[in-house]
C-alpha cells in the first residue's frame, strides 16, 4: 500500500512538472476581473513576515488595492489581516504603506482578527454595512477568488472580482508547474472543506 501511494505521488509529480495540465486546470478556474466603481476596495489578508514585513500575497494584494484606490474607483480602502507574534498587525502595516503612497487616512479601514476567508467575509461585511457600503472590489489571488467571492456574497455584499495576478496559468518551467499544482490542490481542499462545513454552496 505504501509503495502504491508513493508511486501515485511520483506519477502526479511528473504529470504536474512535465505536462500542461496545471495550466489548463488553472485557466478553467480563473475568474476574470471586473474592475468598476464600487463602495469599497477590500484587500484580503495574506503572508506576512514575523517582523511584520509584507511579503508574497499580502504585499501583492495591498499594492493592487492601493493602485485601484488611486484610480478613484472607491471611497474606502479596506485591509484585512492578522496580528503576528511580535504584536504587529498586518492591516495596520498595509495601511501605513497606503498612507505613504498618498491614500488619505480617512479613506482607510482596517479589519483585524479573521483567521480564514470565511471570517474575513463576516467581519468585513459587518464593518462595511455600518458605513452603508455594499458593493466591493474584492482583491485577492486569482485562484482564491471563486471561493472568496462566494463567501463575501453570502455575507451580503455585491462583489466585483479584482484579481492580483492575471497570468497565473502561464507557467513555463517544471518547478513553476509543480508550484501551481500545489496551489490548485490547496485551494481545491479548502473549497471541499468549506462545502462540507456548509460555509459555501
């Protein structure tokens, strides 16, 4: 049995690395952007270093959201995120970046404490309802958007997708294809969990 699992794992790794299958699957799952005026721009939380340095998805989502705000697409810019071990708060670190790039402080809203996308949707929706905002530009990674959009719509918001990466499926090296395959697997398992738990349909 162990040998069979190992063989299947190796076969899956080879398929991911040396075929176009990960790219084909990713292209089928990608949600096209719909960039339009909204009541708020919402950047979901992501990776943040232990020293409160914005990295990876957190930085990518923050920068995308700031660019959209600078285009005048919404009067509010919402940053969600967590508190790291040092006590630094991801939303405030991102807000500081936004202010340094010219976003007025009274346009920035921070939402702290959500541990996953479902909790982000609930907390952000409650915060925006109190401000009379309903239509959002939702900023997150392409493959995360399908699950995130469903959760935010379930929380009562109208969602326009604003993906941070529009070329995720265009990978040209074995390592990039394996990375994409792992991303697809992670997102697939998360969607399955949310469906089984009744968080999405």
